[in-house]
C-alpha cells in the first residue's frame, strides 16, 4: 500500500533513502577526532581509535573508573581511592584523559565541537549503564553563570541530557548550582583543589524534593582529584539523595 512507503515526515521512503545517499556522497563521514575519512558517522579512524583509551573494557576502579592492571572479580579500588575515600558510592569513566581522547574532550570544552555530544554521550551511557536504575536521577556538574555566559554552554549538561535520553531517565540540568565563581583548578595541588571548591556547590532549592530518597548519577567531563564531584556529592546527600554515583567522560590517570 502507498501508506507503507511514506514515512512520518511525509516523504516517500525511496526518495528519503536517495536523499541520504546523495548527502553521504557530498559529505562523507569524517573521523570525529581528526577529520580523516571513515566508514560511518560519528566514527574514529584507525589511528585515532588506537589513541583513544576506552575504559569500559578491562579492569578499572569501581569508585573512579581509573584503569587497573591485571584481572579481578568484584569491586576493586585504585590506590588513590583507597588513600582518599570518596563520598560517592561507585564511579565510572568512559575514556582515559590522553591521546585522541584528551583532544576530543578539549575540543568539546573549548572549540564549540557540539557534534561530539552524541558519540560522547553514547560512550558515557555505555560506561554507566550498570549505575542507572529505574529511579535514578541524572544531573550534571554545574557551571557558574559568569563562566556559562563566556562559554555559552555547559558541556557536562549537554552530556548528561544525552545519557538521560539514551537511558530513559530524567535529567535535572539545574539540580546543582555554583554559589560562587571559583578560579580554575589547573595547576593546583590536591589540597588546593578541595579548598577551592569548599562551599562552592549546593542544591537548587526548588529541585531538592526531586532527589529525596532517590539515587543520583552525577555527570562531568573530566575527573582529576575528584574535588568537584565530591562537593556535588556531599550537597546531594545532604539534600536527602538515597545514593550518589558518578560518571565522567574522561579520567585523568594521575592527579595534578
């Protein structure tokens, strides 16, 4: 029947397929990291794939997602999480913060590469799938309004929305708020990073009821010392969250 050949948008299926094929010829898929030709949209070329260290395979820390040597069963913690216990329950990371992975994270943060949100959101969702339950609320690390004005978008919020879309769980983009502007964490010691974030993140009052008695998954782009995630976790627990887990796009192998 004619109805079977017409898609929801009103175009015949055959015409739509022809249009997609023509676009693919005019704009062939490119590696999202370097721009080389690849075989599929949102893919990586061989060289960039080799430079991108996905952490969902192999042994990793159950609390921060850092890669660990060897093989083991059950929850295993890295030396950093053993030495500095985290306030959250479990943590995952999609990538190691090095090579092509680091370049892509920086491109999303500083070069307006919003096309990276879709594939990066998929990587995050894959890394965090075992942390997401039917009652989980997903929320990003917040950005202070002055920094948001300069950057125009919060990359953690974009990633959190994509994870929420893929998982079918709610995302509360403004669950957390920055109560004061904080200087950059770059080139600070661990102690300085935690001091810099002290009392800098809390819960938006009108959102507090939405997480009371429910698990929360916090999404951020990079974890180094864990100071930012710790501040947000403590705020969520103080507001009555049942449990807090975290997932980051990338895990820095060593704290700066």
